[in-house]
């Protein structure tokens, strides 16, 4: 089963980093967050990737074109134009790099890789979020129902402490950053049957995947949710990158399941 990764957005909320490189190439622990995402899938035996590129696509292409060299000990004979590889710790990734357009929205990007998933069930995720998700359990859940699409749903913790007060201002109850209010949100990590491309017919160049197509799939009773209660973290802003870097540096990166 192939894994499609949306890696073409502008990353405007992380402009401190993305002026120089695409968001999936922003590094955590010296490796692009894209690499971390791919390692999660590889840990479960999925190493065939299709990357939907856009903003600064050439940087991602160059990274993978030189990936083997970057991850090897080599001797180079410049005069003979010869390279002797002594040791390599590169992964067994198979990567298909598709330029899906600079300003194309997510539905349009997915539509443009249709021929590369060959009419089969495939996985889809975003190029800026990590989790300790059990990919095998996700795939098994998808195969356990007869719906066309599965998304991973998560509950985010509250951003602020909750205070319960009496009329005089006395605090009766306080909880610092409690778990979410019971609402489950889209955490990405989809499993999709080829039938979803029927919802991408026509001009979807400027259509967001989570808007019209996914809503229509849900309205038709073709969407199921796999509940993930473990670690999940998107890299939306600089504070998120700093937090992920701190977790990696301290050895507490829960998404490191490999």
C-alpha cells in the first residue's frame, strides 16, 4: 500500500522557517519532519511514498536525489569521477516526487497523483505532523468496515486552564489545560479507497480536501473515524517546532517508534 504525503503548502504560519525551505523540510533533531513522518510508516513496513510537491519543490527533490550520498561514508576520486561507498545507513524508501503546482489546494494535489496509486487503497497524511499512531491498527480498522475512507481522529488538550467560580469570585475548581471538550478532530493519517477520486471530479484545483470532498464523503456515509488517544502533534507554528525539538533532544519523542 502506498503512502501519499501532502508536502506542497506554503507554510505561512511558520514563515520564520519556510521563507528558506518548504515546511516538510524544517528539521527536528537534524532531520526534516518529512523524514520523521516517513519513518513512522516504515516502522510498520510501508516504505513506498508519493509526495505531492509545490512550494520549493526542488529542495525536496534534491534531498532525495542525494539521499543515499548524504547517509553514506564515501571516498571520492575527483580525477576519475568515482565514488566508493564504505557504509550507508540510508532507509529503504521508494519515493515518487510529483510537482502538483505552487498554488494548488489539497484536493487538487490528491487528484494529480491518482495514476500513481494505481486504483488501489492508499494512505494519505500531511507533511507537518507526527504521532505515535499504530499504523497497522489503522489499516486493520479500515478493512474492518465497508466505507470508502478512514480518517484518524484525536482529542487535543485545552490550551488554557478551566476555572469554576462562585458568585463572589472564589475558585471552586481548577484544572490546568484539561483534555479537550469531548470533540474529536481530524488528525490526518487517512486510509482511502480509490473510489474517493469520484469526489474529486471536475475542477478541484482550488478546493480544500477537508472541505467539499471529505464533507461529501461523510454525507454519503462513506467515512469512518479511527480514534487515536496517544501522542499527536502538528507543526503549525514556530512554538510547535521548538516543542518538538525539545522532545527529541530530551529523548522523549513519543513518535519515535522505530
